[in-house]
C-alpha cells in the first residue's frame, strides 16, 4: 500500500495520498490548493490520482479539488450534505471505495460539519479529518449552532473509538490549526492511545461533552465564510502569475519581511506579517480584507512566492503583485524589556497586551491594556491615551510586530517589543481568575 502524509505546518493541515502502486492508482484526501506536491509524489510513486476524497467542506484552507478537476480531470467525492455547487460523486456511510487492491471505507461522522466523513483504510488505519485529533477533537461551531454540532461530534467520536485500539489515527489537523485548542503536534496516534490520553474522549454522556466543548472560545478567522464559499462553489483553477511591480501603487501593502527589517524601514501604511513566523496565513487573514488590492513587500522573489502561496491557501487568490524595492519612508522604534520597565516607571508609555484572552488570564503586566492583535485594524487603540506612545507586547514578539504595524498605519505612535514577551517580564505579573475557576 502507498501511504503519503503531507502536512502544512503553517496552517496545521494534513492531506494524504493513498493507493496501490501495483495497479498504478491512488486517491488523494483533503488536498491543499497547492497541488504540485501531490502531482510530484504521484509521479515518483508511479501512480495516477484517480479521485479526490473530501472529508468535508474545509473552512480554513482552499481545497485543491478544483485545480485537480480542471487541470487533470480528477473527480471529487464528498457527502451530499455538503451541497456543493460543482459536479461530484456522493459518498455514503459504509461505502467501500477501492484504490486498486486498497480498500477505503466511508464512516459518516457529522459534528464539525453535517457532511463530515472519516475513512478507514485497509482495516488498519483511519483518516479522521476534522473529528478526532491527536489529543483533542474538532470545534463544533463553524457550520451549525455549537450545541447541535457538539452533540453530533460526541456520537461520531463514540463511533470512531469503537474501532480496534490498534488502528492508527491520521487526523486532518495538527497543532497550529484553529480547529482545536489542545491538539498535539504529533502527526499520528492510535485509537488505543487516544482513548487513554485524549481528554475529549473522557465524557461519558453527550450532555457533559456538549457543555464542556461549547464553553471553549477559539478565535474564528474572518476568512472562514469566504473559504467555505470557495470550496462549495464552482471549481477554482490555478492562481494568476504573481507579477513583479516597480511601484506598489495604491492598495494595501503586506510587508512579509522579518520584523527587524520592517522596523528598520518600511512603506508608509504597510502591515507587517513576517512569512518566516508561525501561522503566517492565519494571522494575515486576521489583518487583511479580501476585497482590497494587496501588494506583497518581500526581500526577494522566493519570499514573495512563499507568502503568495500562504495567502492563496486562505482565500486571497488574486494578488496585485509584489515589490522587492520600495520607498521606505517610515521606521518603528522597538523597545527592549528592560527599557520598557524604565519607561513604565516614568509613566512615559502605555503597554498594550495583544495576546488572546486565555493567555492574558495566565499572567499580565499590571496596568497594561488588552486588545488582541487580530482586532486592532477595526478597533485601533480604543480607550488608550492618544498623547502617549503605545508599546505592544505578546509572547515572543511576532504578534507585537503585527500589532505595532497596524497601529502605525492608523497614525498611532506604536513601538513593539520584538525580543521576548510577557512571560519574560522582569517585574511581577498578575494572573486573572474568572468566576467559577478552580
């Protein structure tokens, strides 16, 4: 049996190529928009991609099923409850799909979405998609009301855990995805290991599971609705060629260079989301509007191409182009932690914590304000003193840089802490205990 796992570490998404080399046939499960990796692998293995299987309509990345259909004539199979607007071959519970001599059995596992299916391969492993993760389970609130989704997910997880303990588990997501809060960075597990260690499988009844899972709050990327619409809609072909521009012109400049380079000099009004940082595409999606004209500012062509692939993966298909040279008319003044301590003692600055609420609850700098970085383009420095510089801080510096660039573009005197964060603060921090917490 041919089995290849592909993981996009930036988005935390996994896809799979499974088939029978002796018959020259394989199926591709949950492909990313960048299909070149699969075509290359299929060529290396001497197989033809005969079909795409979608576990569900994805909300976090654009699927490659449209490109495979339009460019290579590969059909797509998905459960009818997905209600796609493209030609598809329907999946049904219990159905067996042979890829040569390799058997793939469909298990309908609603919860994350009504159409969600898992796939049992050759009675030895299961592709769980967005249902059971390593160390976690999928969020139930992206397609239906959260309690309805959670109830469906509970029964789907019960069904999956009835598979033999020896079955290997290969999920649709690993750590880095917003589809689960506590998933492991491990790329696989077993049913037995998950039953022993996965806290989401500890609930003995549906009501307890529903109450626990619907009380969790994970940010929903603003790209979600657009990505779902693209994946349900007519097939999407290859992206346009990314053009090199001599001048960025009007539009939104996304500076994907390292934070230090952006601070040293950048185009007026540019947002800085370094492509070298973690979760680049997700974080860019929180800052950008898909309707605006987006120009990438990169160090070189390779960096621009990498950024374009990430943006296209989350629905920014058409980009205006990229620049590698531009008029760098503005600078940021980063602040070191020891310097920040002195500035605060003098009352010379105000501190803006741009982490998520759950992180801030664990400990924050006394007197600091709090607005997650992803909300700053809409809210600005709401409630803060317009006469004092704003120092942005997070955990490591990455989100602080994004936040400072967004605020600077809005005319705020913002200065990021690029090296270190709240957990490295030399003074005392305050933890926040919410009502009902232990």
